[in-house]
């Protein structure tokens, strides 16, 4: 019985420590104030947002996550336990190229210049643990390390050890805008685009779901 009691105490302490760590990461990310339409990654829902989540809930594949709609084009994912936001997904259907550029202009105003643009259909903003935006050079250096471009003449063991020590690309928040039509390139015939903005934190998703 004494051993069981000690185990229960240790388990309780461990749970408290884990909860404190989870609270710390949510607070750190919430303080960065990255979000849209009144929703902030890491922040708890307001009373009116909580009411919406109750009324427009969508079935989730993970019981630890609640998904709900705010309007028809804004999907929010929250931690089911603490009601804090982990993913914001906003859709734009059949909008013009000028509309997309206008959205990007607003995002640059809110989030600064993007970290990178790819294929004229994808724009990323990436923020570190201090809420500072990472530059394209940071992303490129990280990709080079992952792909092994800096591994010439080194053994596999050396490369693996260096990757463990040197990779410091550690995003806390990612903001991604995608469009199924070119964003900047002029086309002969104007095309209507379907676009989306996803604001998320892999840290909070992992904290919520336990995924690796």
C-alpha cells in the first residue's frame, strides 16, 4: 500500500509538471497574438466563440480536438480540454487575382513580409519561439541540412550527429496562404481562384494530440 501511495504521488507530480509545461507553451504562443477574425493561436475561446463551437461542431477524428465553423468559410480547431485555439483555417472561394493580392497586402500589414513564396501559389510566414519572423535564408539552410547538401565528404554518423546538434529551425507558428491559381503572374484570361489561409502551431497540435 505504501508503494502504491508513493507511485500515485509521483504520478500526480508528473501530471502537474506536464500540465504546467503545456500551460507555458500555450501562453508563450498566445502572447504572439497571431490569428485572424478574432481568433488567436494559443488563446482560449471567448464566451461568444464558445457558444459558436457548441452550435456548429464538426466531428473530429481525435477526441482531444474539437472542430467548429464560424460562418461557412472559417474552420477553427481547439484543444477539447482547455478550449484553446490550435488551428485556424479560412477559405476564400472564387475570388479574383486582385482579391488575392489584397488579402496578401493585409497579411503583410499584420505579419510583416513573408518568409518565402513558392511556385506563385504558396506563401509562408514562420515565427520562432520569441515571435520573431524567420527569414527565407533560415528556411533554406534548414532544408539544406535535411537534404544532406552540407554532408559532402562526411560519414553518415557525422551527418546524423550534426543534424541533431545544428538544426535550429524551430517554428512555433506557421501561417500559410495557398491559391489554386497564380498569385502574381498575369494570365491571358483572368481566372477565379480558391484560396485558403491556415494559421497553426505544430507545438500546440503535438501538445494536444500527442502526435510525434
